[in-house]
């Protein structure tokens, strides 16, 4: 048990680091830069002007041209009956490059077949080459591995191959695939700045991402086999420069004279801007040339000395002007009882410079464990719409649940007390293999066909539409160049959304398209655009956003110096997009009564502990014949479950399957009895290290659910875990997580309900957050018997 818990601690440290990286991306700079240094050591970076020429050339290669001019290296390459074959099954690293054109972003389509595998093959297969340099044998390979029956994307440096990563969590760009010799597969490879996608027979399989694609942004297309014979046919290559027909037009003079990241902008008598994190303030007459009337120090973060927030924490702000005051909302991961507590705060100002915090901050916070916003809430957009505030915000799940980043919706009458939408998340990331299939975040929202507002305050008229502009990227890794673009979605009620989709584009734009993409290579914005805000300005909507130009050189931040930019789109164009979607039946619209039915008070961090407490109360009441007590407890259980999002329902039926079985039996009117099996001896109580082991147990549980209760004071808010061993030792899955140290309760009772499979519990391990001070008051193990 001790060894098991030590290994669990290592896993937990990795997960905590992953969580911390998500909240503090700068911690990854050293990792990314080290990769860039290694890449740079392989040779000089290509000239930016030369790369730009290749990008703008946007070459196209038809199938009839693909094999006209090849340079082969190793292997027995032949062109027969319109197909390119490699006939030597023992040849290692056989490769052929198409001479002539080079590409930056392109789509490669080919029919690919593995025919025969050599006898001594370690990784036999047939693959396509992307961005190849035939002189140094530096290239990417994408394709079929026949031996291990998988699709893999790798990078070659002088034929030394290394696997590529697919996401922020370090997963390799490898996917199982039933490769069958003699079967022809239609392979599509898309090179899209930092991302390489692979689709087979029209289905997405895997993607890979280069930490710094500027090390080798262009190259040739080619063909590769290793210890296998195979064939390539119907090969075409098409450049992807300027392929979308966005209704949004970037300002030709971008960037403006600012380097503000993720700005918030409104206009009353003048344009006013506040930047993210630093909370500085700018003014402008025309929205193009900006001044610093309050100097270049923060105005929003001044005097942040309370428990929440502390320090310079003004993340992704949004601003509106209502009732004679400026309201700024901001996201913060500041300390709450020595642990991260994610939420949204509000400050108000009479002039946009002198700010006073709301005493109730944070007024909006993360959801309970297992919910779609369990780890972070932020990147929000807020408007005043009639008699209420409306909020669209990002929520992030923890790594073990996919590390997803999506948008939810909430409403408030006063901006302090909020109700969340049960349908959350209401704008989701795209499917895997799409341009926004990893993360979506940093929203700006405007409403059109209401009374015009340049300060994000609307009259609340019916018949209007909402328009959301967001940052999208293909994986959950935002700390690399060449992944961020700006997307767009629209809605009639603020809850049911449709993403804008150009029907003439294909992978990775098969479901939706960005409306602002990166600039031409070498210009500011060529490594990414995003972090947008939106404002209504007469007959157009103006987006302010961040654009980047730098690669990952030593000493530079991951995306280089930020430029503040803007783009515009005509209101008539947005109105027509909504009309077309409505005519096609794509848009839903809930009325006010239906909207109210979807909104609930937020579930607290203690929700799972409270729910299990209600279950225990219902069991005891039924066992003792207390009909009123049973009715009250069951009503509380039903009321809590009625507020579950889909994410919580999945967590309930998965991690809490044992608890669900008890609730199902109670709701069916069947008997459940409680039996206290064990409680912690007095001599083991008191102040403890955060990692607690309780060995030497022999607790017979029967084949019934078991509830473990931990009553403890913990001064750190974070995920904790309890693990258990049985007479069969420790098996995978014998661990449950819970949230420790949540605000408001000095000595909470944490609860998990488990299924031991009928085996006795021989040891417990309780892992509170690292660095926490723990005062352990009691641990109990209860059997919830469901014998008839």
C-alpha cells in the first residue's frame, strides 16, 4: 500500500503541474524554448521573405504531375500504370521527393497501400512526407505502420526519428488503425502552420503539433517506406493560403500603436481600452491612435490587497457602462486559503481609472468536481440586456476529463448573484481534427437589432440576435506558435448557438471556419491571432484582438511581442448570416419562460459531500421509519440532481456509480440499511502531514457500496484523493477524488462512495493537496447494505 501511494503521489504531482501549467502558461516557456534551441541547432532558420514567397505562390499539383520529376533516395522506386511503387521490402527509409514546388500550408491527398512487409522490420509501413528537405533529410512522415497497426506522425532529423506530440498533456501523435496489407486507403494530410492533421477514408485519425513550426515552415512533399513495399496513386497537393471567404475584414494598418493583450474596449464620448492581466488604461478618438492618460501603470489592479484577488490579477477583462458607472469583470486564480480558487470578480469606476472592488468578490466561481467548469471559469463577455446581466464564460475541465475549454452561459439581476445554465457548455469546441477542436476561449459578444449600444448595454428587445467571437485552436496546447485563430458563432437567445461555416472549405474547416486568421508569413500575426473582444459601432461590429509575429527564440515569450489589432464586419452581413441559418432551420430560440427554466443557482464545491450526506440521511430515515425525514432527504437528492449538467450526470454514473445504485434503490422504494464498520481511533487524530496512510485494517464490507467519510480541516483548496487496498492488494481504479479545503466550512465532512467488489479493506491512503496543513478529526467507513 505504501509503494502504491508513493506511485500515486508521482501521478498527482504530474497532474498538479498540468493544472498549474494551464493556469500559469509562462511556466512552460522554458520547456518550449529548449525545444526551439535544439531545433535551431539543426541549421539556420529560413529567410522570412523567401517563406512568404512560397506561401503566396500557393502551388497546386494535379495527380498527373505528381510523379513527373522525383528525387529518390534508397529503395527501388518505379512509376507503373499511374502509380508510384517501392518494390524493395528490405529497404530501410526509402524516400522519394517531388522536385520543384514547396509548400507551407497545404492539403495532400493520396491513395496509399502497404503491399508486403520485410522480414527484419521494426516499424514497417508506407507514409507521406510533409515539409521535406531532401538535402538534410529533415521532414515529417504521416501514415501507415503495418507492424504495430497504427497511424503515427514523426519528425526526421537526418533520419533520426522522434515522435511528435498531439496536445498540451504530452500525448504522442499515434492512433491505432487496422492497417491491412493489400488494402488501399485514401489518406488526406493537412499541414496547417503548427498542426499536421491526418484523415483516412474521410475520417480524422490523429494530429501532431510542432512547438515552433518556424524552424522549418516550408518544404517538399514526398513518399516514404520502411522495410515494406507499397504504392501511392492519385496524389494531389493544394496550397491553403487564403482559402476562406470570411465576412470579417482586418484593418489594413494593423497593428495599432499598442501592444495590449486581450483588450476590453467600449466607446462613450471616446474609445476606452483596458488590457488583460496588467489592467492598464488607454483612450482614443478614432479607435486607431491611442494615448495613456493615466500612465502605463495598472489602474485596475491598484490596491489589490484582499484575500481575493491579490496582486496583478485582471485576467481577460470585459467592460460595460451602466447606471453612470464603468463595470469591469475579470478572471483571477488568486489565493483563497492558500489554494487556487478560480472565479470572476467585479470592480466599478466613475471614470474608468479609479476602481472600487465589489465586497462580495468573487461573485462567480468554478463548478463542483466533475463539472464542465470544475477547474477554471474565465475569459468571459458580459452585457446588460434589458433588466439583467448576461454572461458568457469559459470553463475548463481537469486533465483526467480531457482538459476541455468551452463556453457556458449565466444570468444575474444585479451582477453579483448568478444563475448558471443547465445546458452548459452551450458553445463547445469542434470535433477532433477541426481547427477549433482543442480549445475555444476569449470571447466578445454583441447584440444587433436591439437599440444600438457602444457600451454593451442593450434595451432587451425581442427579435434581436447575439454574435460571439472567440479564439479557437486544434488542441489544448496554447503555448506554441501557429495555432490560434478567431471564430464566430451566432444565436437568437444567447444559449443555442451555430458556428459560422463556409460550405466551400474542407478539413480542418469541415464544420466551421475562422473569420480572422493569421497574417502572411513574416508579418505581425503570422504566428497567431486571438483574444478578441467585440463592440457595436454604428453599422458595423469592430473586433479588437491580439496578433503575434515572433518565433520561439531564446529569451522571448512563447508568442513574441503582442500587437493590438482590429477588424470590422458589417451588421448587414451578420444579419444575413442569421437570416440564412434561420431559413435552413438551424437556429433554436427559447422564450423567457423556457430560459428561466434552464437557469439554476450554482452548485457549491461541497455538492458531492452534501449529496452523499442526503443519501445517508435518507437511508437512516427509512431504516428508522422516519417518513418525513426520508421524504425531505429524497426531495433534496432530487433537487440536486435536477441541477446536474450533462458533465455532472456523466460523472455521477461513472465515478459515483456505487452511489447511484443506492439512490436508484431508495427512489424505487426499496430498503437500504447503514452499518458503521470502522472509525478512526483517537490516537490517530490531530495535525497531520497532507499524505496520510492508515495501514493494518481488516474491514469486511460485504458485496455492498461503502461510504468513506473524512472529517478534516484543510487550509488548501484543491483536489484530494482517497485510495484503498483490499485482500487482493491494490488494483487500477481503487482511488476516488474529492475537493478539499473549499471556502466557508472549517471542518467539512468529505465523502466518497465506493465498490470494493466484496473484498475487505486492508488499508487507506488519504492524499490532501501538497503543502496543506491538515487537522484530521475523524474517518469512518460505512456499509450501505442493499440486501432484500
